[in-house]
């Protein structure tokens, strides 16, 4: 998933973090840099998790894109920092939960949070989020998303079929039994017109 819509959404809807939202996480820097303006939030992609294909003859996988928002607060007063963290967490939820980060994505969902560290100077709290999308198109008119779809797009159009039937019985006694005897009992054709 693209990070830009996430950071834009946070900047627009989190008034307590507006100019202090960045992409990427460098924990040693965030835990020790005295010049860092606080409170701040840092966004980073975590992983994508794919489910098995839901179709047998096509690719239809649900992909879960996971990302995190790391809140960094001044913890010189731990009680005040924890209370502020509670307020900022709710602000981030209001900005992200239910937001669609792209046309192909379902709305973002919250996946839990955890305390990363609490020292005499800094509090770091990590919020996990995810949004899902489908890998594999729904309509043949859509662009290919997988190799299988590209391969299918390269095939000639289906224009018709001819069926020739060689029935197993009556079988030729001179050939292996049971089995077709090599004589066609039925032939038919069908044309497809779009």
C-alpha cells in the first residue's frame, strides 16, 4: 500500500501531530535525539500477508497490507505522557480506522497496539493497522494482475467447438477391452458469436 495517503490522512485529521508526522522508523534515534519535536508519529509498512486462492482456475487472493504508526512522546512526566498517549491513540483511530487508502482496498482496521519503550525521557507506543485488497481481477475487461491472467489475455478468442465422440461400447473385440474402437459414433459443432 502507498504510504502517502496514510501520512496525508494523519496530517489532515490529527491536530496534535500535524507537522510532526514522518515515514520510517529509526528506534535508537527516536529514543535518544534531544532535538526531536514531540509528540510525533512515524509510519512504516510492516508486511503483507496473503491468503490461499479462493478460486481453483484463477488467482483470487486476499492480501492484507499491514503497517504501523509509532507515537513518540516526552516522558519526563510519565503520567502526563501516558494520558497524552491515550488521547493521541484515539486521534489516530479517528483518522485511520474506516479510511480507504486506495480504490482497491477495503477500509483500514485497527490490529492492536503495544508499548515499545518507556524511559525517563521518551515513551514509544506502536499502533498496528491493516487494509485488505484482492489480487486477481474480477472482470476480463480489467488489466491483468497476475501471470495467469496475462497468459489468458494472450490466447485467441474462443469462436466455437467441434466434438467427436467415440463411445466405449460396443467395443471392437480385436482391441483391448473396454475402450473406444476408433469409430466415431457422433460428431457435432457449435459456433460462438459475441
